[in-house]
């Protein structure tokens, strides 16, 4: 099971964390990962200076923003599933 934690604190929310949730939920449906990927909300992860706060299986993803969600996050999820 891949656990994706997405910060829903005020700083990340303002920068588009809700869009990350939408992208991930779309991928879960598109790739039929319902039994393989779980999305959780989390409060401040202390990653504000590194981009949107997202962790995959406890590992922080740095530099994530709305401009690179698909090119950065999707391959990392796919890698964790292999």
C-alpha cells in the first residue's frame, strides 16, 4: 500500500494543495489503484520552504508545485507501486 500524505495547512492550501488531492484521486481512478494507494490529509509538515507538503510512504517530496505535479508526483507513485 502506498500512503500519500498531502498537507492541508493554510500555506499549502493557498498554494494549491487541493489541486494535488484532485490529481491524485484522478490517477487512483484512472489507473485503478483503489486497493493500492491511500491519500491522507496532514497538517503542517514543516516543508513550506520546499514547495507543497507531500510525502509518499513517509518520504518528503521537495520542490513540488502546481507546475510539476504530473511530471514529478505521478512517476514517484508509479515507482513505489513496482
